[in-house]
C-alpha cells in the first residue's frame, strides 16, 4: 500500500495535472470559486489515471482511486502552499 502511495505522489503526470488544476482554478476563481473546482479536480485526476493506464499493478481499481485522492490532496496542499508563499513574497 505504501508503495502505491509513494508511486502516485512521485508520478510526474499526476503532478503536472495538479499544477494545471491549480493554475486553472486560480484563473477562474472569480466565476467558479476555488473549493468545488479543486475538489472535483482531485477526484477527476484520481479516477482518470488508473482508468486509462495500462499497468500490471496488482492493486484493485478502487484502491488506486482512494489512494489517488489522498495523493492528489497532498500534492494540491503543497502546490497551494507554494502559491501562497509566492503571493506573500510579491507583497
């Protein structure tokens, strides 16, 4: 289980999707807000990667999705923390 989480947190494709999610949410926050798009994006990325990937991973699909949600949430918090640090440094 820890191997699955570690591989998801270090997956460059997943990291890129989360960065794009943060960028998009920040650009559209006046119209859509932040919470709902970010939560929907976390779930979307967690489902789409194991649904489209062809791997010989022994973990069941829903286990991959559940750990993907947790990994995405961690990556999102790190990304938002970095963004908030950048914004504070600009002021």
